[in-house]
């Protein structure tokens, strides 16, 4: 019996990362210093976008994305019900209403067909949204070219919730180019592609959006040549717009710069591990996320759907059997619309059947760059024994 204990994800920090952070801790700037702009510039260059703003977390980035696009009370925003609750919550932070688009049963993403149908219905009912927020589930991009074309036709803004997909590609370009969206957002949580401990990234090709978000992340305040009243001295600062304390530290950005150098190798490692899972679990009563021929996944997580009726065991029984063998599964995610808070807003069972069926069968298996093929072989062997 393997004595290792496995969780679905974890960070991979090496001595180079530690030294980069320590060098900033020894410096004069712990926040809003040179590492901030260095990290932002390197991310923008990596993704092929004009601008990047680093923020305190992915939720902050999503919130500012909605706010800078003018989402407000009386508006509606759409997103996927298969995501962390922050995707929907950030629309509500701006006072807007939220609705959902059911996922495709194979890709686990919202599909252009579902998006088109939703827009056509909303047009008939005069309930068109102001923003649509596709979620690149598990690291695989939605079909953004088609979704953007539909959204443009109806005059709808597009935010890519790419929190799980830094390092992935769509139509042979890095996710984050913002070619098919006004804004793309990434998360830098410890289990994501790379980490800054906590952190988020907002990318855009729109200079006005970039300049506003830079101000909004620091209380809406400006200094220097940007102030209106220049009769005061160089110390003078003014608040020009609604803002928040969504700043990220320089030592976090130093970790980000170091981690970014290893991003492609991390994604490559995750891809190799996923391929091994797929080979090992072939023939079992399980369903994998279907790969898009337009996208290369960053493989943030690896989800399998299990036919529990076929194996004659419950989801809880399978979970506990694997837990006894040191394998701690997770589930991504409980459909947003079924959470008690959203039920109180009028959502409920049966409204988005594909995601509800998904949740009944889904487990997230351990996947991170610290695992080796022998770990995948052990986990797969235990799954095969339990499901067979």
C-alpha cells in the first residue's frame, strides 16, 4: 500500500522561487515597487496582450472587470453554472442580476449553440445581458471566436474567466490575448498554473480599461501629473473614481516572475500526467472531458464522471474507499445556481440539467506538477480496483 497522501492540487515552490521572494524582502519596496511592473509586463508579453494589471486575487480581477465595463444595477450578466461562485458573485457585486447558460455535456464549457439560443430567447423577451462571462473550465478554452461573434451581434461585452487556464491556448495563440474578449482574467491561487500565494491578473488591449483598472485597484486615487488641482505640492493625491484596495505585494510579484519562467514546463507536465490517467482508466465506466480541436488545455484539474449505477456503488462509497487508500478526491463544482444563496434568488433544480447531471457523477482526481507517473499509476490502480 502506498503511504503517500494525495490531494487534488498543490503549489510547486523551489529554491529559485524562495530566493526571488527573499531578495524583495531585503529590498526597499515590499508593495507597488519595480517587481509589480516587471511581472505585469512579462505576463502581457507571454499572453500576447497589450496590458496587464496584477491584483490581490482572481475575484478582485473579475470584480474590476465587471465594474470597468460599466456593469451596474438593472443590468444582467451571464456566466456558466459550472464554476467557483466568484464568477457569478462578481456580477452581483456591481448590483447587476445574474443568469446562467447550461454547459455542454461533453466539453463541460458553455457552447456557442447554447449561447446563441440564450441570446435569441433574451432578444424575444427584451432581457439581453450587458456582459457574458464564459468560463474556461479545467483549463480548456470555450469556443471564444464564435461566442464573441454572437455577443458582438447583440452588443454584449465579453469577459473571459480564464482563472483556470493560464498557459493554455486557443486557435494557436495563448489564452489571454484578448482577441475575443474585452478582458481576460487569471487566478494565481496556489493550485492554479502558477502561483503568487494569492493573486489575480486582468489583461486587456484597451488602454482606457487598463488605465481605469490601475486607478481602481488603489482606492481610485491618483498622484503627480494626473491630479486636477496642481496648486499643491508633489505630495498631493486625489480620489478620481470608485476604488478598492486590491493591490498585490512586490514579493508576491517576485514569486510570479519566477514561476512564470516555469509555466510552460508545468503545463507540459500536467498534460503528460493527464494522458497517463486517460490510458490507465480506459475501459472503465467513466467519462472524460472531451478535448476541443481548437484549444490546448492548461489542465488545471482533471475531472472524471463515473457511472455509479453501473458499478453498483454510491458516490460517497467510492470517495471513502479512495480516502482510506490515501487519495483525497474533490469535486469542481457544486452548480452555482443550486447554492442556498442562489436558490433564494429564484434558481433551483432542473433549470440547467447538464450541469446538474455532471455534478452527480463528477470527481476531481489529484493533478499537479509535483506528481510523477508512478503516482498516477498508483491512483489509477486504486480507482480501477474500486470501480471494477
